[in-house]
C-alpha cells in the first residue's frame, strides 16, 4: 500500500474481517479480535447487514482456508502476505519452524498486529524468529523488494493478498501486478489472491443481499475507496488484464474447502445452497507466463 490518509483508511476493514473470523475455528482469531476491538468496527461497517454477514461467515472462512490449501498444495514455505491486516496466518503458519512468513501492511495496522502477535506469543512463552513484520509500499518496487529480505533467494515464495486489490484503481493494480511479477522473476513461486471480482458478480450479490449496498456505502465512506467502481468489468477483462501483465491464471474454487468449514453451522442455508454459493467464488493463482 502507499502511504497517506487515503490508504490508511482502508485498514478499518481489517477489523471487520477479524471479527468475522472469530465465528470460525481458525486459530488465534478470538485473541486477535479481542485485543484489537474488532467487534466495534464490524458493527459500524456492517450496519444492518451484520446478521446477514454472520450467516455467511462460511464464505470468509472459505476464502482464508482456500489460500492455506493452495500454499500446502504447492509445498511453499516462504510466504509474503501483502496488506495482512489482522491476519492470524503468520502465527499459525510459523508454528512450523521451516516456514518463513512476512506480514506487510501500513504502519498503523501492522504495528498493532505485531504488538498483538508478540503479546500472544509471550503469554504462551513462545519465540518465533521465523515470523517477520515489514512496512513496505507495495506500489513501490524497491520498497516491496526490501520486505523479502528474510527469504532464501533459491526457494520459491507465495505472495498472498486477501482484500486489497478491490480498493485499488486500474493504474494502481497495474503497478502492483508489475511489482509482484518482478518479485516472482527473482524468487519463482506464485501470487495467490481471491480479490479478483467482476461487476457481474457484484450485481448478483446485490440482488441476493438487500443490505449490501448500504454496507458498501459504509465501507466507501470509511475508506474513501469505491470497491464496485474498481471492480473488473467481466471475466474477459480479468483475463486480458493479467495476461497483459505477464501472468498465467489458474482458478481454485472455494468449494474445495467445503468439508473444512466450521461456520456453516451459523448459516440458515442447506448444504446444497452453501455449495452453490462457494462455487461462485474462486481464488486466482498467478504464475509468470513463459516468454
């Protein structure tokens, strides 16, 4: 992320997601949410759709667990999470001493995440030399490169991004994609993100959730960023954008983690309905296209 108030405001949405994760069995979520006061931000941003979002917590859980499943599938042990927010992934993944994890974000939210992580580890009497925190500008190539210094250059990396891309303008997306392509040229590996959505999907979701427009207005007001405006037009637009940026694209459906979802019990939907929703969403895996 770049510096400045326009970017700092986006960090408030990290607490919305942090609260939703407490409805799942993802490790460390309750400790992180409590320490950050996430529930208050959730109520403010979710507004009238708070109940709806609780019923659909399984979708946020699927987003998180799909990313983890992809990392495990590719057996990658070096992970760079851009705009990590209040993600518990660093604490969870570095339980394995062979994993090197770097969380990055804007200074305010990252310092909070680091303090919370250090507090949790202190209470458990644990030391994690493989857990790192960095404050790069992801839109500045040299700054982002500095965040990768804990990694071995000979080993591949997984670059994770959950929730950032939708806030960026088209030009910012191009800059970020170029910087990530550069990192993958140096390290090899892949870029994993569920953030690639289309206006067609947004239209469908708005029809299914009559509180969604109000929630989006709340988020736009809090962040100064219009997610719907920044969304890709359609799947052709997605393919053209990332192909032009030098990537090959693989799609990985949220439905792959259905059996691992703990929060489905909070939903008023049956299994077939939940499966149908999960099949609408996918995480993209980007690798460098051979020239």
